[in-house]
């Protein structure tokens, strides 16, 4: 097996899109904002985020629900989806 076999799929997705997507730095504007594995309201919650946290927001990568955008949380380097209403 190669090392890439063990790389999480979600990080691979970001790497493949980063050359084509617009990335902006934003801040979380709520407390307990859910970072989800899948881009819809019932997606698995990976982590909770809190007001003022910095995130790298991929403007062009949407979940199955277009309210959700792909992003990377700066403090933990975790990739996932967030409802775009909770970041500015």
C-alpha cells in the first residue's frame, strides 16, 4: 500500500480543487458552528467551531446542499463543510 492510500479523502479533495478554487480567509461568527464531513444539514459533525476562529473558505466548492461550502479550520487543519451563513 502507498502512503496516499491512508490520506483522508476530504484532504485529497481540497488539494485537487485548490488550484481551481477561490480561497478566502474568513472568521466564524457564531458559537458551536458545526463543521461537517458532508455538505448538508444532516452530515456527520466533525468538530464545533467558535466565534472569531479563522477558516480558509473555498468559495467555489459546494456541498450537496448549496448553503454549505468547503473549508479548512485553521486551528486544527480539519477540512469539512460549513453553512456559509456562519462565516464572514
